[in-house]
C-alpha cells in the first residue's frame, strides 16, 4: 500500500508505475507499463515532470488516458503541487523503413512464442528454421530466451562469435549450423554460468543481437522467445516490425490458457499471427501406427478457430525428436524421410505461405514502430 504521507524524495519510478496501474481504463492494457516506458522523470519542489513512451500506436491511446494518469498520481501523492505529464505512443513508420535501419538485409522476422514453458517451443523453432533452409531459404535464428538459452545445444554448436570493426561500430559474426546463422547468449557465456540480469539488461542483449550482428541477407530471421509476455517480447515489438508470430502450445487446457494470452499480446501490438503449432499433439505407436492422444486432442485447432488464426498443424510426440535436440542433430535434418520430419516440413511450408500472404496484405500498410530510444 502507498503511504499518503510520503515526501516527494521518496517517490520512485516503481512507485509511479504501481500508481498508474491502478487506473480504471478498459481500453488500455496496463501490462505495457514497465520501467522502460518512463523516458523522463524529474521531481523537484513538489513538482513532477514525467514522460511516458507506450509500446502501442499513438492513435490507439485512449484520449482520456493522460487525464486519468494525472488524476491518479495526484490522488496517490496529495503533496504534489503540479504534475506535468507527456504520454506518447509509437509514431507510425513503414515496415521497410524500420527494417532497413535495424536489419537491412532481412525480409521477414518471425517470433516463435508460447504462453508457458515446457511446450517444446525451442524444438519447434529449431526444426522450422532447418526446414525453411532445406527448402532453399536463407535463415537466421536468434535465441532470445536469455535466461534459458538452449539453441546452441539443440543446433550442435559451440565457440565464441568472431568480432570485426565495420565503418561505424564493432560487429559480431553469427555462428552457422545446418545452413542457419545463429546468435545466442549461450555462445557468449560459460555453460554453467547463470544469467542473473534484470529485465532491461536482457532486453538490451536482444537489441544487440539485432543491431550488432552481421546477419547479411536473409529470407527469414526467427526469434526463439522466452515463455510469457514480458520485457523481451515488448522490446522486440518496439524495435523492429515483426512480420508475424507463431504460437506453440500443447493440446491440454493448462497450456491453451497461456497460449491464448500470448496470442492476444501480439494482437494488441499489431503483430499478425501466422499460425498455431500444437506440439506433442499425439503419439504414433511404432508397431501398430495407431495414434494415442496422450495430452488430449484438438486443443490447438480449437484455439485457432476461436481466435481466427491459421492452424499450422500438430507435431507428434516422439523420443527421437527429444534425442535430436539433446544431441544437436534436429530430426528434420537427421531423418528427413521419417513421418515426423515430413510433418514438420509441411508445417514450415504452410508457415512460409502464410507469411508471404501477410506480407502481401501489409505491403502498403503501417506495421510495428522503431523505438526512438
């Protein structure tokens, strides 16, 4: 609870955010209020000067929001004599303009996301990346799961990226495996070293993976996101115009609840969802070829129908997929003629088709905005 008798010197940025999150505004998602949204904060002589930069389009900010923010701050801190508040959203730029400034050679950026951990999101990201490359695409893969980087293990790579000086700054050269260019925090720190960073540091690392890495020309740059809807996800959509997102879930309701939240997050920040992948969808008995619905059935397709997005398909559960990840040899590469690998190839082709359709529809429209900071 807030202490109404606090002196002005005691008000922190966290206090301000906590106060603002108490407002009642149904047309505003208060989850976007994080420390990074405070761009300017000055407090002197009982006067507060505050500048908020919200990760949503300017035209989508409710007209009454600024007034409600000001009223809430005065209510929480009656000693404030004056509140000078500026609230901005993202200025609209074209997707090509932003891409050229951050990732000039990348045609499509795809986020592989999930609402919760343990659904096999990284496994799906790795196999989709390799499948797209097998069909002739130039592909890059960013391991954006800073706290739990698994891509180096799953792609069978190790070692440090080389660094070179270009005309303006130092650049890293991504490592390559199975024809995929890869960058991960796991390539920069020791395997046994935990990443004990606050959100802004983790988000900063993801930004550097885009701006300070020499990606060259790519058809697809895939981001393996951490689970949930936190700082890294918001940083990504603030920094580049994501072409689309893919939501990974498993069939049971406990996973679908969180997958629904992840999908709605992308809707709120105007990122098209290219489809839902249901991982561990069923088990194919090796002797009888009979299908067993270990975790239930139909959850992914029902969610896709409910929210009006494509259902890319289901990937069966199989020990060889897990073994491929542990051994650094994705099943899509190691067993290309296996039924499971063929299913993943079809998923990647459906994804490729959907992304191109989305790009065609949005070629003349505004997408996601570059964060000026």
